[in-house]
C-alpha cells in the first residue's frame, strides 16, 4: 500500500464515494466521517460517526493520516430561503472550524488537508477565463458562502499540516450530480440550451477530481488556492449539443430563462445553478504538470454514457 490513511469528512455523499473507491486500493484504510452509521461493505473503507459539531472519539482517526479531505456542506440545490441560507453556511463553516481545532491537538496531524470548496466563488464570466491569479471574486449569496468557507479554513494555523482550498467545478460522473440530470433531459427531448446557452460550464470528470487530490498530496510545494476544473470549459449550448450527439438524440427543446426561473421555483432550487457562467481554468494544476484523463468534454461524456446507459 502506498498510503497509510485517507480520511474523508462528510464522505458519505456522491463525491465522497468516488474518492473512497479511488483510494481503497491505494491506502491501508479509508475512513469516512459520517453523521450516520453505515455498514462497512469493504474492509478497507470504514465509517466513523461524528456530528460535525463537537469533538469526540472520531478525532483519533485523524492521527497519522496522510490526507484529510473535507466534503461537508448542505446541498445548494435548494431555494435560498433564510433558513436554508443559514444551514448552507453553517454546514460548511462549523465542520471546517472543528477539524482545524482537532488538528491543532494531534501529535501526528494529517500531512495534507484539502477543503473542497467551489469554483462558483468567481464572478459570472463570459469575457475572459478566471484562474487562481487573475480571477475576480463575484458577489451574491453563493459567493459569500465560499468566502466564509475559505476564511474559516485558512484562519486556523496548522504549521504541520499543509492546506489547500480546492475550488471544484461541476463534477461529471456516473451515479449522481449534474450529469445524470442533464442526460435525463436529453433522453426526454428536453436537452436544448438553457437560457441563452452562452454561459460557460466549468466541469471535471469524477476520476480527474479524485486523481488530482492524490497529485496534490504528492506535490508538497503546492498549497493555498487550487482550481479543480478541466482545462477546456465550454458554453452550455455546446455541452447540450454534444450530449445529444453522444446519446443519439436528434433534437432537444430549449428552456428559456423565464421557464427556468419558474421551473426552479416549482422544484425548489435556484436558476443561478444553471444560468451562471463559470469560466474557470486550472492554472496551478497545469503549471505543476497534472495530466488530465479527460481534457475534452466529448470524451468524458462518451465515457460516462458507456457506463450508465
């Protein structure tokens, strides 16, 4: 085994499961910190209960870890009501502060702590790409969430634990997240452009999302802010066209902005999740030599469809 221990805080969600499967053959053990006990279906993956609010027996699981990845946070796919806004922020900030506090007390703290944040922290961009050096921080609730999230992460001093805020793009994968939902639209003939279709989509294949965390673990010179997106983002109208082509659907009805706003209200989400233009580039990963498995989205689409169709 190459690694001793990988800890995934809040790792019972979609991306956490991708990471657990990725690391289970690379580490002696993978620990998932979860609010709910789950049956251990693999002897290399263990679930440990925590409440993400206070210290407990789970703290000992961080001792001697090679890598801690924090994935905590209420799903933002909801209406931004006052109650949900509080929950979205607190479910990110409180566990982050708690992990920082726990790390400072360990004799052998994790070598690297990755906080998976969001590339949505950058402004709506259709004029130029946003990277770690020249990207403009946006405004509005979702950006405020990211700012408070990252501030709580970097506030705690962990001199023996390197820290990276991984600004994740939209993860395309087989079992959950945005891709299966978009594919369902395509299957029912609704896979046309959303809004005017000019908004950029910064995406990353789930296997590249997992692979880059290992790359960062092995590159001790990297810390701070890192964008985690594929190097070739594309406009929504192009993405939907490529998905229709890959699936063999000859047409796709578009969804104008006013219908998106109405539909979002009906199903309890926010149109921003679809209409915001996220044009984000992984400058630091590329400069460090990270090799993406999926650079072009058409290859990622075909890979995923070949498994889930």
